[in-house]
């Protein structure tokens, strides 16, 4: 199947990267988060406000993170940004949190969502959900084993396919006369709700829906021109995501009374039935299937690069296995191991709990990355920055404040799972020191800085 000395191939252009950003984010969230957000806000005005605010914060985060992505266009994404900014230990912890639990848990959750919608469309019993979920994850992983170009094409095709039903919903939705007027001002919370609390909880739900954009950095080592294309893919991708989320949710609230959306996971189907008739629910289900499959492909494509790069740097137990590439230059072993972990999570049914545990931990590393932009401006002013975040330092500060808000809200609302998530991540601490000492005892005397993968050559423009 190849060996760990094989080279990752530069075959990914701008559109596959752009599609990876949008495809990884626009998945289940665009259909299912409306129920949670409206349940918290209780009003159309506050619902639209938090979707816009969540998108604004995410754009600031994307513009900020893109500076690191352009400065360090290496396979590994967030893990490499943290390592370059804070050292090998924190880089390892970011990679450990993503490689072992965060990405497999997301693959498991998205696969179960696909299985659920598939059985609903074909009126199968619930006993088929897990088998279909496992087959969907296996099929996506297999496609990505062929080549990075194939994985990119799947993401690109699914992005176009998923936007078609969404565009139809928006276009015909606003032509449909809703039962109530879509009121955007003044921005108020629903009955018996505190404005600040409702806005905080609603914004927290939208930010979860916007999550996933940063993971395109995991494939930057395989991009033809990452310094130019990666920042553009991130910033434009997030802008499209926000536009889609705002318009689709506006249609939901234009077509249905808000009390029929709040807490209703079938709100998208109900809205489409109102717009298109009885076939509407099937149309939306097909759209969800395409959307979820594309999101699953995006996470699968980016996730296997994290354990690969950590294995190549001897930062995981059995690192040589994780570092294996096939003839197409794909980290097939890392993908296989993550697929196995994801399938085990599907079988146990604990994937949602594990994902919730790591929300706090992942956002800690996001905020660290945002702070790193300011930090490196002072400590490494000579660093080549092909892209610089606009309106510095205002945009990074907004990203940092938004991230801190996520951390505080998560800690207050998910205290127990947050503590468990921190504890699970902390398991990586002794593993890091064990592996470091192991390599020292082997006589290699390799520290975290000298163990870095050599910088990938970037094709001239």
C-alpha cells in the first residue's frame, strides 16, 4: 500500500478547497439547527439576529485563521498553527483532541444522520439506521482512498447538488404567502425569555452550526497554491454559508409560525410541504441526504490528515502505522483507523456525548489560534505573510471575544460534559511525554521542534 516516505500529492485547486469549507459546514446544521435556535430565542427577530451575528463572528474567525493558514500551508491545519505558535506540546494536544475523538465522533454523528434520513426516505425500520450509517462512512472513506482529487470532486459535486434544493426552497419559499409577517425589528426575545440569555443560547447554537470551516487547512499540503487559494476559500466559503443559513431560516419563519419551528426537527420538511405540497418532504429528505453525504465527505477528507502527520512525527502510539500512504499518496491507514473508531462510536450510541465533550476543548484551540495571529505579529514580524487579516487588530479581537463567549456559554450550559471532555483530552498529556522520552531513550535525541515534517514545497504562482 505504499510507505510513510511517500509524498502527498498537490492536486487540489481553489474550488475543491472552497467546496470543502462549505461542504463540511453546510450539512445537518442548515436543516436541524433552526429548531434549537428558535426554541431558545422565541422570536423571529432575535432568531435572524443571532444567525447574522454568528455568521459575522465566524467570518472574523475565518479571516483571522486564514493568516495562519497562508503563513503555514502545511498538512495538519490547526495542529500546525498551534505548534508553530506555542510549541510542540500544545500542537500535540490539539492534534490528539482532533485525531482520536473529535473527528471520528463527527463522522459517526453525521453518518447516523445520513442513516436516519435514508431510512425515513425509504420507510425502513430504525434497525437499518446503524448499518446504513456504517456503509455510508465506509463508502466515503473508500472514495477518499482513491485520491485527494476524487475526494475533492465528491465534495464539489455534492456542494452544487445540495445548493439546488436549498435554492429552490429559498426561491419558492418567499413566493409563498406566509401565515405571519416576517418581523425583523425591533430585536426582542420571545415571551417569558430574558433577552441576554436567549441571545446567548441562540448564538451558541448557531456557532455550532457554523463549525468546521477551519479543517480545510488539514489538506493545505495537497493544494496547488495554498498561500493564494486557502484564505480565499475560507473567507468566501464562510460568506456563502452565512448567506445560505440566513435565507433558509428566513424562509422557515416566513412559511411557518415560530411555535411550529421551535423544537421541531422536522421543520424543514414541514416548511417544504407547505411550499411544494406532499412531495415537499421527500424533496427535502433527498436534499438532506446529499447535504449530509457531502458534509461526511468533507470531514473524512480532512480528518485523516491529522493522525497521518502526527504519526509521521512519532506523536501517536504506533505512529508508523498512521503514517502509511498508498500509491496515490493518501494516508489510508489513518483513514482506516479513524473509520474503525467512528464505527465503534456508532455501535455504542455515545457519539453525541463525545462530540459535546470536545466542543469546549476544540474552541480552546480555536481561540489560541486567533490569539496566535496577534502574538506572531510581535514575536515573528519577519514571518512571510502572503495574506494578512484586514482591519487588524479589530477583526482578530472580534474573533477572540466570540470564541471566549462560546467557551463561557459551553462551560455554563454543559458543565459536566465539559469537565469530562477536558479529562479525556488530558489523557494525551502522559502519552506526549511517554513518546518524547521513548524517542530520547532510543538514542535519537529528537525534540519536538526538530521532529517537524520538512516544509512542503509550494509551487510558484
